[in-house]
C-alpha cells in the first residue's frame, strides 16, 4: 500500500542524474570525437595519472596494453585486455573523470577520449572517429571472457556438512612467513605520535607564510598570468585555487608562492614534504620552478604524481598565475 | 609484596574527574589511542581512492564502533548535509519519485544487524602470507546495527513495472560507484539506512543515507545513495566488470560474485595481539561470518589443521552478521599453528588456501575466504604464515 510520500521526479531532473550507459549504447548522448582530438584532451586532462600513452603513472591505472596476459601470472587488466564493454569506459569517463574534476567533460570530449583509449590499445586506426552512431560497431577483445558466478557448482565440494575433526593430515610444515617479506606498515608508538603532533604545533606557530620582501613587490604580468591559468588546467584535477578552494588530491594553492612548504591545514602531506617543511623549505620562485620541472626528482617520495612541466615558459606562467590567486 | 596501587591512595581516588560537560560526544580514552583504523600506503595510488582497516585484533563482541570501522571510498568521503540530500527512483516504474531525507524518515522503519565486508578483504594474502596482523589481513569488515527503510517499501511506493528485472544503484559522490542488483535481492532484505549503531551514519560511511545489501560484497553498499533505477538488464558498470570480477587460471573471469562466503579469523592471539601472560589459562577469540546465512559453528585448530576442536559461540549465529567465538584453553607454552574454520547454515565449510587455489588459480584478487594460520611462538609472539 502506497503512503503517498515523495514527489514525482521531473523529466529534467531525471535527465540530469540518469547518466548511465548500457552495453547496447542505451543512454548515450549525441556527439562524436576522433583519435587526434582525443590525444590532445588526454594529454591535458588524463596523462597526469594515466600517462601520455595510457600506460599509467606510478600506482595509477594503466588503460592500455596487457592483451593476451589474462591467463598469465599477474595479468595486466586494461580497457583493451579486460574490459568487456566499451559502454563502461564511456560511462566512467563521462561520470567520474578526470579524478577531482568529474562531470566537467562535454560528450564530444568523452567520445574523443574513448577513441584515443581505443587507439592506444591498437583497437582502431589513427583516423578513427567514435560517435553515437558508430559506438556499437566496436567490440572489445574480452567481451566473451566472463562467466556468471559458478561457485555453487565449481566449488560444490566446499559444502560438506561433516568436516574432518581429527587426524586430518599427517604432517604440517610452515611454507611461507609474512615476516620474510616485511611489508606490514609500522605501527607508530603513541608517544612518538604525540611528539610529532607537538612538533607540528610548534611549526605552525612559527611565522609561516611570510614572503621575502623582494618577492612581495613583484608586479604581475597580466598576459603571463593568463597563460599560466591555461597551463594550470593540468594541475586542476588535483589542486584548487581561489575563494572557497578546498584541498583535494593535492593541497589548496592559494598564496603558495613565498609560503612555507607543507603548511596547508588539514592536508596530509608525504613524509618527504613534511621533512622538507621541517627543514624550512620556502616555496620561492626558484624552488617552485625546480619542483614543477621534475617533481619526483626534486623531492623523492612526494605524493604529487605529476610528470612535470616541460617548458620553462610554462613554469614561469604557472608561477605568475599562482601569485595572482588568493582565497580572498 | 603489597601492591602500591592498592596500599597507597591514588590521585584518582582522592581528586576529582571530568565534569559531565567535558566531552559532549566522547572519544575513546587516550590509553586506547593505538586502536585505530590503519591504511597500507603501498596498496593504492593515494589515500582518496583507497581503503583502511578495522582494528579487529583489539575489539571484542560483534558490533563495530563506527569510528574505527574500515572505510573504502572511490572519490573520497564527501560532505553531504541532510538538507541537500535527494533520493530518486526512476526507470521502469509507474511514477518516478524524489524523496528528501525527511520523507525517508516517515516510512516504516526496520533495525537489522549485518556485516559489511569488502570483496578484497584478505586479497593481499592470495599470493602468500604477506601482512602481519589480523587488522591488515581481515580488517576490511565491520558489523553494525542499521536503522532504515526496506528498499522494497520504496520501490513499491514508485510501483515496479513487470519488465523491471534489475535495479541500478548509485551514489552522489564523483565516483558514483554504480552497481546493478537483481530485483529479487532488492525486494528481499536490502535496506536504505540512515543510522548505524543508533547514531547517524558517519561521513565516511555515507552520511546521510547508504544502502545495506546483506551478505553481499561491500562495494554494492552504495554510500551517499542518490538514485535507484529499475532496469531490464544490468548496466555493466566499471565496478561490476573491470573491478570486482574474479579471473581464473584459464583467463576467464567470474562476474556477479556477490555473496561473501563463510569465513573466520582468530583475532587474539594474533600478530598485533600476542600472548603476554605466559602459560596457563588462555582465551582464544575470533570472528566468523557468512553471506549465505547464519554461522552454525566454528572449529579451532592449534596444530595447523591436523585436529580441530569446536569453539564456543558467544551467542547463536544470526543471518549475515558477525559471530564471536571463544576457545578457552590451558596453554602449556608450546608453539601453536592457530587456525579457525567457519561453518554456515547452507552447509558450507570454510576452505583452506590450497583448496581455493585449486579451483581459482593464483590470479584472484577478491573473495579470499581461506583459513588463516597464526604461528604462535613459545614467547607468545605470533606471525602470519602459510602451512602445508
């Protein structure tokens, strides 16, 4: 019996939230995108984590390669080698990517990115264009690689009402020990944690974000700032700036130039960044430029999984842009 | 010698403690500061799309406090206030509906205790004994009393069309974490919950509203639940194709492996909870659970599985919830290869790792419910090992 609670959902509301795409393409919007366009967008918005060729950066997912490895040790599971339906890729990119900036892509951009992912898996040629119309023409290699849960049959012998209670085996030997690998995280002693917290407080009390006088009077070049804003798109999936900015994958970057390293409240920095902060690292222009050029080389152990800005001009522009943004 | 803790007047016996206004919503006392969730840094690329572990080695009973119940999110734990909360039911229904949080509170309510286990719990142990501690090997689990509305009630309010065979459920966070659930399960025991253990859900568990899918893998328990779509078929989302599928030795993969099979673990003694009192009376304690029904019994072995003794259940097992077991022994100080083996109402007996590998090969990630072995040494320290 109905209680008459709630209200009818409006068509426009359903359209706003009902974004899922089924394997037969149901739910796809109009649009199209080609491999070349996809490559450009991918480099700008996806390569930070997934690599220029969708090969993955660090622990972030690899999207290409691995075909023919599923029956090997440590199979490589990618869109090309494992994912059964292209709709899943479209749906996920559209709904949840880029990480930290979800639902910012247009349908055409999603089509283009998915076309590029297909290309990076050698599944289409470089002149390929993906569209709503051509979508179901694409079949992924592992479409038939899945079976529905068969544990009830394949593992029927685990349903044995009378398990062995005595003399179940003749001998028992230890065949593997966890301590040999030694990968269990160390559990800090409470005392050490307390000391660390105290040290953090001391650091926080130190005059933090005071910029050296000479840097405080730099006049900003509007054109450079504008260029920097464009380059900063590469950073936006992890970093926010401006009013109301919050720390996401990376810390808020308001007033970062001239500030002490590792001082955004509430952000969980890497051990490396904490150590640099304790040593008094200040993000002046020189240090920031070196960090942005090759983050992992500059600071071994940083959480920032960004390959770096290749051109000095880009670095200068981003720094100018960062000078221009503040939370106020 | 007399104990000065008894013979001398202690500060706490002469001075005064905190007033009732000291802690309006309490935290554990500082001496328990090491009983916290922990994460394993090398497991994931960052801590936002990641997981941490319940300190099961240090807890007792069956109810997991929310504050130390494991977290797993795919785009971080978002902040969504009740006033900003909307739940939509659409798809193959008579009337697509939108509910506010206040609407949900006006439907008839249920209270149920269920465990929630991540399909990847013990996943790092497939390759061999890896992590030293029950928290890390078995801590992707919690068990809470949920208050909420039966999903069936909400679906009936919208009116499911005969063509509807599945529901697609998704969250309000950036990952959305959508999953397809057969209508039969959705109409059975699934809850739309807004309280856990009597209090509002914590942010990290989906405040203000999450889905509870009893006995099925934790990934389907959508947090920040925002939409339920009745569909003809499954959507085959990322979380039910590229993830949460199980690759067998021949390269084919099982999908829709929803049920969490019967499993158990000795929580103490264990690597993080060694024996410190020497020989004599010893409480062996652990947890058992099954996604296919109630736990009917747990056997404990101290000799690596050569022989087994039936443990004492602290209370009769209940449907798809944690059961606490105890075995009280007189420890003679000799080494033990400590194991536990769960049995459930469906007649299933928890298998060994060798038995699982025989069927599934070595490339599995999810659904490792194998028997765990702790090597307890003569000094009472314990280590995670595998035995023949």
